[in-house]
C-alpha cells in the first residue's frame, strides 16, 4: 500500500526522549481508534509502521494521518495493514497540507466554493482536528470530495 510522507519536526508531541515512541503512537491511535483492529505501531528512524486490520480505507487513512501528524514521524508505512473486503486505499478524498495563512473556511472555499462547508473537513478529520481553530502549518488532513 505504501509509504506516506509527513513533516517530521511539527505536529502533536506525544513522546519524549526517554519514552518508547512505538508504544506512544500505538496508544495514540488506539485512543481515538478510527477502525483498526489489533493496531500496533513501530517507530524507527522517523518511520511509523502500522499493522493491524482496517475496517475500511477511510479508517486506514485516518490512522495514517494520526501517526503522521506527530512530531518525530517523517513517514508512515502501512504495508502490514490488511484492508477488509479487499478494499483498496485509493479514495476519492484528497490529502491537503496546511499552508501559511490557511483556515478551514479558506480550505472549504478553495475545494467547495463555499467557506461555510468547513464542518465537513472537521468531521472527516475528527481524529486529527480536535478544535477547528487549532490547525497548524504542515499538518496533513483529508478533504472529502463528496458532500
């Protein structure tokens, strides 16, 4: 399925020097589990390798974003994840990296032509956007195509 790149030096800080990054990222995904059974993550040299059984491509995409938007994670590998029902990761949703000056309203205006549709972006990213007013430069999110 592949390797997904992220900005490694920004994002949510969930582990420090003396903590086990693999355990911290596994627990982080398990807390707001988007639909990955038996989730386990190993983090080595900035690469988070996720394994488990995804209930859907959407669930896997959310787990990718949850792991990738963590300080210290530069890429996410999901080759060890099994997708249910032979589903493929290819999705109609688009990944977007937050740029300087972006707001969720501005992103909604860009993609949908209507700034008021930003709640759809928040809903699609509830695992990585806990507060619509707190997005950060370099954060990667999903932008749903269908509304």
